[in-house]
């Protein structure tokens, strides 16, 4: 059964389910081994079965691939070497660096699935669209779990999620989805969908796949609402990104301002009304709005989390630590992050110093190099803006690097700049070029020949 969200292109239900599960995987303590086997075992098996497609995609040795492999290998080696040099015995950061590989397996799997179902030049659009559907469905799921507590209790009883007790914290009542307790990663994922929505709506690269305005507003609202559920830093990131996109794409006008004010005002009134009749919503409402109301009334953000981050977690360490790190990622006594910092760049500086930290961020930006021209430049700016906000708050580069890598690859296909891949596809039996239901789907290559695009 196809799923249509008003984008002139329907997606099979099974694809929606696959994306939804692998973007928000289910991992509980009861079936942990089974969960990880499904999360990584199925993608690895699928990639092995479709090895010919992988050879077609990566068969040509390119400088970008070599650089990516070399930098990753260097980071992995340093993560192992630092604890030895500092004699700390703390190898927990190795697992963080390996997160790049773990996430790459997932994104490769999802991309190859799309390559077998759509023309390769349209894979980027369908990846973004399915990502948006997945996050929107997840937010709706959170509302259902909140509205029907028996569902939440039963779901947790089946999987026995870690951190389920966190939902009792002030303002955390809506931080739950089918993957369990949802926080920093969930709000990042919602912001990514906000970026994808802005790109698909405003950029001319996908003019043949226009998003209907009402659907677009609904999806944008759902994902910003997800930011409000899972982490206030996401609200800040998404609002800043929306403003930047409107400026870059020159979409600011009186009609838009009035529509935005009316929509935001209406949503505010509805939530305010619900907060008056439900204690949990009231606590969440106060948690979300207190920094904003404080900023309006006093000119300062009365936000303990932000103040704690800025005042206690971001600091200038000793010069020796700043330059070379301490080789510690986890405090050996408390088991928490070393020096109790949540900030992503601070964790890196404390572990391996400013030099390697700069290499990590250079590595992250490098994987967006395909976007540094034309339409891609604006998308790259929005992605990097979101990355900067979140890396200030927490640590995410090991999940973002593989995403940027795959997005760049898909962007190359859309622009038709990676002709070698087209040749490889033909050599391996036109994998992903002509498939079921693809003969009449327009693509970028058609536009170059004067087609409708």
C-alpha cells in the first residue's frame, strides 16, 4: 500500500516502515541481542547480497573515498593510542569513533534499498522524503503514547527500555516514542527533517517533486513539535535554520510573516489551553516555554540546562590538556563523562586535544564538499548550522559524518556529476538505473536533454 504525503510521489508502505525502524531503532534490555542483530545484521546481510551494487557505487577509486578511509583510520588509531600515551586505560572513546562505521552501515543499507527502487538521480529526494515521514510518524507516535498511557506501559513492558524512569522528570512526559526514551538524538533527527523540508520546498533542484503547501506546513509543524518534545536545543536550532533558509532563499514577505504569526499563535493557544487541564502537559509546557518567556520579560534566559552548560561545562582547560588532551573520555570514579561536560567539542578537547578536534570538524565539513556549489551550498550551510548548534550542546559528529557522506554521494547522482557511477551501473547490469516502475519517472538526466525533469 503506497503512502502519499502530498509530494506528488507515493512511497510503498514497506519502505516507510523500513526507514522508520532504522532511523528510530528499537533497543530494549530484554531483547537487546535480538535488537542489535536486526539493526546491524539485516543491513550487513543485505549489503552482502547486493555486493554488485556496492561495487558499482564504489568500484572506482576516488580521492574522496581514500581521504575518508584514511582520516577515519587515523582517528581510530589515535583513540586507541591516547589512553596508552596518557596511561589512563580508558578505551571507551574507541566505541564512539566506531559509531561512524555503525551509522554508515545503516545509511548504506537504506541508500542501496532506494537505488533498487528508484532512478539513482532521484534517490536523494526519496531519502529526504522518507526521513521526513519517519520523524513525523515518530512524533505522532509520541503523542499517542502520551494520550494513551496504557500503550506506553505495555510497550515498555515488552521491551524494558533503559531510562524509562526519566519520563517522571519535570517536563519529560512527552520524551517517549517506539524506540523508548527520546532525547538528544531524537531532536537532532527532527531538525534534519526540518532542513530537508526547507530544501525540498524552496530549492529548484527538485522542482518536479513539489511539496503541497498545507502538507509542508503540517510536516514542518510536527517536526518542530518533536523538537519541543525531545529537547529545547532542537527548537533553537530549527528556528534559527528556518530564519536562515528564508533569508538565503529570499522567501520573506508579508504573507509569510502573517501566516507564521497566525499559525504559531494558534498552536500556542491550543497548547496553553491543554496545559490548563492536564498536569503532565502543564509541566511540559512550563519546561518548554520558561526560557522564552523569561527572555521576553527579563531579557535573560532562565534556563538551568543552558546556564549549567555555559557556566560549568564549557571552560578553558590547562594548556597541556588543551593541546594534547588527557586521554580520558569517561571519569574512572563516577563513570560519567570526563570533567562532567556534555559539550561535544569539550569532550574531544579533553580526550585528544585541539589538533585532533580540528581534524574531526574538518573531516565533517569535508564530507559535504559536493554541496559547495550552486543549490548544494545553501543546503550545506543549513546542515552545518544545525551541526554547530548540536555539537555545542552534545556530541554527534560520529553520526553526522556518515550521513553527510551519503548525502554528498546522492547529490552527485542528482547533479549527474559522477558519470563513472553511471558507467559502473551499466557494466553491472544497469542496477538502480531502470527498475520496476522507473521507466516513466523523470530525472535530472531528462532535464539535460530537454525533458520535463
